[in-house]
C-alpha cells in the first residue's frame, strides 16, 4: 500500500507481558521464526528480526504465545 507508513523490512516490535521470563519470551520468538535484534533496558520492548516469509503469521504466533501484550511492525521514524 503506497499510503501505509514505512517500516523496517522483516522487523517487528513486541511488548513482553509483565511476569514473563526472558527465556520464555526468547523461546516464543524462536518458535515463531524470529530472533532478537535488541531489547530495551527494562527488558519489555523487543525488536525482532523475522526469518520467515510471512510476517503476519509470525505476529499472530507471538500474540497467541501469551508472552506478549502487543506486537506491531517496526515503523520508521521519519523526521521532517
């Protein structure tokens, strides 16, 4: 879609639910076909690189894992 905001190719952001261990979140990401690029200092926001061809499927898999409260594309921050 030309009017859609741009995002990093093959990257998503996920907010880890409070109380979920780092190991459980990492396992869910790996099971969904991704790997961790970067984690915020508090460990809750994670940038994920997707290794599968279907990002939407990976996002649904992460939401259904019960480890994440939110999952979205990693949108570019364009400053004017």
